[in-house]
C-alpha cells in the first residue's frame, strides 16, 4: 500500500519508501472480526491474490491448515505475536511464511472495532526471501566488526593471541591489525592495565564468565588519558565450547570525569566549612581541590577584609561594604595553599604573607570582572603578567605549569578574594567543565569563609563586651589572695555569660561571686553585665548570701518577662539567639578574716571546692537551690570555718563538664589539679586549666581561686558597752588607748568623734546589748552593734536643730560608712584610711 503526503514530511516518507522497497515485505491488516482490511503488493507477490480479490474476506481462507483451538493464544490481550504460518497460495501450493503481527487495540481500549484506519486490528508482516542483489551476510558481519563505532574490539584465540581487531582498536593502540596479529595483550601495550586484561581473559577461559574492569590511562595512540570500561567475554561454538575471547573497550572518559566531579562536589560539602575559622576553611578548599582537580592551588583574600574585621558588627540582613578591587595593583593575603609536591615548592609566598598583584594579572582581572577565567601559559595575558613577576615566572618554568584557572571568591554580594588552580603534573590542560567545577567549589568555600568572617567579627565583639563587663582589676582587700581566669568558648555556640567578682565588704570581709547566664552571644553577655551590677549593688547593702540570691532571683524573673515581649522576641530571633530563655546560676560566698567563717549560698551552681592547708580536698556540702529565674523556692546559706591558708575554688560548669566529659570525671581532674604544688595562685590557675581542659573549651569557663588569710587577734579590740550615757566617755578613752597601742595616734581625733556619735546613738535609740569593735586592717574600722533592726539614716539638720548632724560628720570624716543587718540586730560601721596604707601599702 502506498502513502503520500504534501510538503517536506511527504517528501521524507516518499524517500524512505524508495529506499526500503515496500514490495519486499508482505503486509496485510486483519480486523478484530478476522476480515482482511488492507493488502500490499508484497502480499500479492507472496500469495498471488490481488487486493480486490481478498479485501473484506475472512483471513482464514489464506490458511493452508486450520490451527488447533487449544494452541491459539488469547490474542485480545497480546501486544504482538510471531511464528510460522502455513498459508495457501492462490494457485493451491503451500507457503510456509515467517509472520510478525502487531496488535492495534481500538481507541476506546475495548479491543474491538475495525476498519482501514487500523484501530482494533492486527498488522501482519512477512519478509520475502531470496533477493540476490543484497550483499552476503558474511560481508556485513565483517564490515560491522571492523567498522563498529561503539567500542574498540579485539578477538583472541584460546592461546590469548590476537586474531582480529577493529578500526577503533587499531586507532587506540596506534597499530594495525596485521602488526598486532599473533601477539598477546601485554606485548601490544606495555602497561599494568594490559597485564590485568590478560588475567581477566584467562579467567574467562577457565570459568566461561564475563569479566569487567575500569581503568584510566593513556594508550600510545591517544594524546590524552582516557577512562576505559573493559569487558572480556567468551566466544563459544554451537556446542557451547569456548573457542576464543572477545575484548571490548568502551571509552567512558566523559562519564568518568562527570562522576569524579560529582564525587568532588559531594566531598566538598562534607569537608569545607567544618569550622568557623577563615584560615581553616580556606585550607579545606585547597585540600579538596588537590590532587583531584589541580596540582597546585592558592587561596588569597583581600587585605581590606583585615580592616573590616576590626569594625562594628553587621546587623542581620545588612551587607558588608564592597571590597576594594579597583586600582593599578591589589594587595592579597595568602590564606592557604596546597600542592601534589611535598613542601609546596610552587608557592612564592607563605600563608599569612601579603603580596601585591599588578592590575593586568589574571588574579586582579578575575576580581575586577567578577568572573572565573581559564588560561594557558602560552597566552599573551599570561606572558605579560609573568614578565612583571620574575619569581613566579621562574616557578612556572621550573615546574612546567601549563594551565591555570582564576576563580573569584564571592558571597552575599561581597568579594572576598581569589582562588588560583594550576596544573603541571597532570598532562591535560583545564577544560570548561573544570572551570565550572572550580566555580562550584569556590562558591561553597566563599559562603563558608564569609560565615567564618561574620562569626569571627561578632564573636570578637561579644568577647570584648564580655571582658569589659568583667572586673578589669581585682580590688584591694586583705581577706584573701585571689587569682582568676576567664576563657570564652571556642565552639560555634559563641561567647556565653560566665562571670566572677571579688567585692570588698565592711568589717574586712570579702564577697566572692561566680555566675553563669544561660545562652550564648551578645545577649548573654549583656545579661551577665546586668546581673553583675545587681550583685554588687546588693552586696553594698550587706545582704546575707541567701537573701541576696532571693533578690537576684526576682531580678532574673523580671528580665525574663521583659525578654518575652514581642519586640525583643523578634530581635532575638533575627539574631539567632533565644531572647526569652533568661536564666542563670550563681554562687555567693562571704569570708570574714576575723572569725575565719565563710557563709555560702548557691542557686543551681556547681559546688565549690576547698583545699585545706594539709592538702585535703573536699566539696562543700551546700543545698543546691534552684537556678535564678524560677522563683518560688528559698535559698539556704551554710556557714563553715576555714583554716588560715585554705584554698577556695569557685568555677562554672564549663570547667568540669562538656558533651564529651562526664561531670564526675571533670570534678576528679579538678580535685587532682588543686593538690599539685604551684609557685603562686596564678600558676595554679594555669595548671588547673591545663589539667581540666586539654583542648579549646566548648563552653565559657570562669575560675576563681582564693587563699584565705586570718586577721591576728591583737588587731581586733572589742568592748561591751552598758546602755548608760555615762559610758560614752570611758568608751572614747578605751578607743584612744587602743589606737595608741597600734601606733595610730593620727587617727585618734576622728576615731574619738566616730565612737562618741555611734555609741551615743545606740544608747539613745537602740536596744542592748551594745558592742564596740575596732579592727586594724588595711583601714581602721569602727563598728557599733546593737539589738535593734532599725537602721539610722543621714539627714540634713535645720539651723536651730540640736541633733541630726552626727552621721553627716561621720560621712565627711571617713572614707566609707554604712550599716548591715545581723542575726540579732544591726551593725553600723565606718572606715578610715591609715596613713601609709592609703596607696596600697600594708599596715605597720
């Protein structure tokens, strides 16, 4: 049957029919009811019927014999059928024809219908045999083997000697079939891959099973290395005996490199950006690229970024100022490099050094254009550059560098630097696909480097804030010898809110404080500063440790309520911090060198450790107390007596506990470190940190070591005063006599006035027992205690008032004065400087 169409499509169909000679195939269409609906010229040649004689008739009239019903398949469900049919020629002789029939279901999928359109019909085909004009099969087989374009083919006999090779095999080894005939594979190609191929051929002869192998090499007939997939399979005769071996080699170079590139990209995702350190991240990029992509790589960053690192923190969503890439030359700092050669001899400068690149150098050209570029050393732009840089020109010649890529490092609209990839050991120059891969690696590394920059700068700001909020220098006091350390966290979590403090109190006492705010970052540092200020304020009014923590607990609760507001919550979410999670732990201790008593209370903080003068180490048994901010539960103080020279260790949990360290193990290490001899408390602090923190801490660490001192009993004088105004004169005389004994006659006048005023007020307005105590420490301290809990207040007396001027005089004549509650009343105290001790000297 003929089909014609108009236009180019019709011409194409006509051309195809002219070539294939439609009459060489017998074609007929039979509908679902078994009627012949189409009949070709080839069918007429096969069976002798014309189309007019057969169309519309049952197809069964063409059968020489009726097939058995049991042998018929379910045709309605078959997509296709093939086999041999016994047909009857129009003249009566039998024709056995090979038949291939395709089933065309009805358009509605019912499998019924018919018609010339082929819907719901069978297309029956049978080739016509015996065409003498066609080339012999042997010629086609020979030509197909020799000219096969799919792979390089070679046939070997059972002695593993080559018998045939196709054109691709001849081309790949640069030898003709005649030159290779009778040789083994290792004799044709002298490399390790040929030895492996012959071993595979031997296994095929022994087992009869195919062997597969991949290798990457350059054969003598190739100008560059190729990846090959080699298949060795047996050649069997009709009886199934192995008569030879077929070796086929498929060139899979493109697939090989595509797979390598995907592997390298996946590897870069795992290895680049493992830390928030700029130099480490740059080095990770270099390590990933060598040797898989390049033989040498350098990563250089703009020196202008060094200046930015000292600037203010950039708010979320704000971009860094555009790096300066304009001008005739550009200064770049070497961040990292790597090479396939030991010692990285290709490098002209070392990591950390700065070098200037001329404006026409490939580095600067890529940075200014913002695009990656690929160069061959022979290009004019390379020649002009190396002519201005003799050291690099010498390296290029010495190592045979022949190809280079320059890739800018850019992230979030900011230019950071440039990565330069070079090849000298790899024989092939960089290609466009290599440039795409280099851009992908550089893009990933640039984001990680920018993250590291942002983290480093913000962390530096937080550390600066944290350190500025900690004590810049320890106050002068004689109760304890103190050494402290603060270490910011080295992990991604950032700076936390750990703090310590030493606060001089009245009566020669001292308060020792260690605390830890929940969370990390600037928010935690700011909260720490507020809590430290609050502790100092509460300490100034001499609250006992348990009461001080109660007031501090209320403050933390209020801070948490403020942080949960909508504006603060949004800001915290933007900064990546948890604004509503305001909480803290704290330990507050007050040591009195006169009584050697230490009163301690804690709010969810680790237990302090005490080392007695004989070396015994113990944890003070204190009630835990809830962390600050929970509210509702009381805090308890514990009073303990410390021998002179005892060591008190206060610390935060970062010293003894981490994700990888159990707190019990950390406490054990701390216990051992505190017992080791040290020349000073400063040295002991360093030894403790070295023993308990073998690496960079993952959380902030605050450590406070205090060695207790005791005030000699001859420096304290105490008198019990009867509640009689007449006793004031005797009390003044006793005080002046004691100052004479201490050699402090210069302080006698002021002391006499203070004693007179405070004792008189106690007798008039307070309740007995009344006690006077003089303490000769760094200052001269005068204390008057009574049983009344009513604190005096200073006021300005009117012109004709007879009283109200005593405390005003005390305030003017002394350095400090105040009142503090006691378990049985209160104590009013006043301090005077002692001549010779005011500037930090010791009392004489």
